C-alpha cells in the first residue's frame, strides 16, 4: 500500500468519526479478461467521506492493488427530487434520511447528479481506471424511473399505463418505462452510447428480466457495433437472456450464504444444504459456458443488514472462509466497497451527501490499518492472484461435493486438463471432519490453508471458520 493511500485512509478515518435451456446452447462471446476477472462495486455515497468521483478516483490505485479488474459503479445519474413520499420506495422511507434522492429513482439518464460531480470527473475516473488496467461498468436502471424523469415531458407515452389510464408503478412505487414506445427505446440506447463515449466499458442491468429481451438485443447490437468488447450483465434468472444479449448474469442465490453466516441478517434464513442445492440448480440451468457474478455483499444487502452485516457480527475469519469459496468457485467474484478491508460500517446508499449522519455510513478506511482488515486484504490479494494465474479457476469445470454440508462446510473440485483444485471451507464456529475419498483427488501440500487439512485417505478436517485449497494431479 503506497504512502499516499495510507495517508488518505487515515484522513478518511478521521472524517468518518464525525424455461430451462439445453446445456449445449452457446452463450455470447466475451472479452478474454472476463473469465478470470475480479469485480469491485463502488457506491460513491459510501465509498469515501466526500462521496464523489474525485475522491473515488484517488482510491483507484488501492482498488487495483487488491487484484481488481473491473470497477462497477452503482447509479450516479441525476436523482428525482420530488418530495411526495407516495413516490418513494418503502426502503427509502424506512432509511430515515427523509431524502427524495434515491440512486435507483432517476430523473435524467444523461446527467451526472451534482452530488457526485461532472462529466469531466467521470471521464477522469474512467481514464485513471483504464491507465491502471481496470475496466469500468455502470448500473443501468431501465425497468423504472423517477416520477419526474425528463422523459415525461419529452415523450407522451414514456410511462406504462394501467387500463384505467393511471401510471403503472413497480413494487418500489416508481413508474414503469414503456418499451412499446420506439422513442423511449431510442433515448435509452442513445444514453448507453453516451456513457460509452465517456469511458464506460460495460453495463450491469438492474432487474434486467423485467425489461423486454428484444430491447436488450437491440441495445446490445447497437452498442457492440461501437465497442465489440462491451460487457453486459443481467440482474435476472432467465437463461435465455444469456443467449441473446448478455455476457453474464448476477447471481443472488450465492448471496444467501450471508444469511447462513448471520441468520438475523435476512428475513428467512435457509439451511446450508438447501442453499447449495439451489446454487447447483441455478448453475445447471445456465447455457453451456454461462457466467454468473457471485457476491456475499452488495449495495442492497449492506443497507438491509444494518447491525447484522457479517463483518460487524462475526470474526474476520468467517468472511474469509466465505470469500475463499466465492473467489474459487465457478463464477466471477464481486466485492462490495470495503469488503477487502473487512469494513463493518452501517452502510446505506440512501444517505445523501449533505446529511451529517452519512459520515458514519461510509467505509471505515481505518480498518485497512488494523489486524482484521490487513488479514482480509492479504487473503483477497492471494485469491485474486490465483484466479489470474491458474486456468483451472478461470476455465475449469466444477463438481460440488456434498459430504461436508451437514457439518456447515462447503466443498468442491475444479478440473481443467490434468489439474484439479480441491476447495473446502467451514462456515461455522465448530470444528468439522468429513471424507471425500471417492472424488478422485489425492492430498498434496495446500496452496492456501488456515485451520484446514486434507489427508491422503480423503479425510478433510476443518477448524472453526477454516479453509483449505489444494491443487492436485488427477488420479
């Protein structure tokens, strides 16, 4: 970590106190870097005390040092400022900030919200990320918008209508955009092209399944005519979207591990075998080669968990065990801002920059200088290095092993050529022992391990929150 970054961390710390498809179907091609990529989500409001692009740009050197290949930005375009709470989401009201400004309730898709900066600031952010070897993705929120979106006056049929003529709204109480309108479609595609000209390399499409697939096909074709390496990620479960428009999807199933670690963090915690069964089913239904972004934490989970964020409740080793699984399983790991230093702030994306209470809701960068943060950062750097250097992780198949699930352990084997990678982690505070003797692996010295071992007879022993990663020649 450079002297400049350490200085900035100390400064920020001081401020913070104030239907199923055939497995043979092929998905769209993607740029080579995506297979081994590590993605990092930034919510500008919570990433730094200033909450803007200029401050975030200064932190990109640190982000890159983690081994990050892609920076993914939560929405930063102009937010609707209508004070009528009937048009606010219930979560927005519950946050207690009494602000109309919700990043997902947009008033202008083509304008950066002044809270975050200017077009020039965004361009500088992208230029800096690119110079460091990272790509920049941004969130597209096209299923709905704010009640006073500029489209309301530009296009008469911009919003969907109910049979009796009123504006149709989503469960978040925001107007649905009308994709029957050619003018709406053109406006939205033009907006995508605008952000690409400023430096955007990809889009994560919020609740993408709720937007007609033919729109995404049209938008993807037009944008890829400008940049063939453009990446599109669908926040959705419909596998056909991977065939027609998207390079990857955004997997909420894996995120349920967070509820297993801290049952109080979710409304309906699930047993570990049930979680992994659903993950297996979700993976199996994807077209051949389908990619999924997998995460433990994101803007939604951090905001909803509050006091029950896993790095706030549990020792750092618990999150470390879960991140070993997340980085090495088949998929593309997504870190949420501050995960790499075990940030445990009361994060929420509803806090506007001007609210003094937001100071305690930003990343506590002092954690980077404390033992827990240093331990997490060291591990994630090692995991990112493995992802970049071992084809078995970026290209290999995956075989889930069920033997340890009853004990609170997740394990799997990745295979590529004559190399296999055994990964196991204990997601409980109790020691566990199970046998994987019939899986065609043999014990060798571990690549990474803490409190875990794999014996020659296939016996895997894991202490509380322990893990082991072992590379072997296939028998």
